[in-house]
């Protein structure tokens, strides 16, 4: 079975973001590290080595952790 191209679904951009929606998104980003930690907390070493395409869950978690500090920089460049 071929894995889905977009496992989270295709990107559907929202319309204009109001202050309330912007606050929700900022809170979601701020809570992302804790949510990721909670998601993998109970996994065994073998489960962390489960492959998705060419990456293990462990590699994906490390990639997210490595890239999170740069998210504000990239976002700032997009809104200029």
C-alpha cells in the first residue's frame, strides 16, 4: 500500500485572520513542544524506530525540535 501523499490532508488556506484566530494559532504553536513530547512519551524504543517513508518517528521528532527555533524567523520573513 502506498502511503498517502498528504496524510494531514491538502492545505486549504483560510481567509483573513482576525485577532481571535491569530491568538489561537499563536497558542497552538506555543503548545506544540509539550504536545509533541506528550505524543511520544509512552512509545518504546522500537516504536520510535517505526518508519514513515524514509524517516523514523525518532528522526521526525528530532527534525521538528531542531527546526522549531527557526519558525519565528521564517514566519517573520513571510509577513514582510
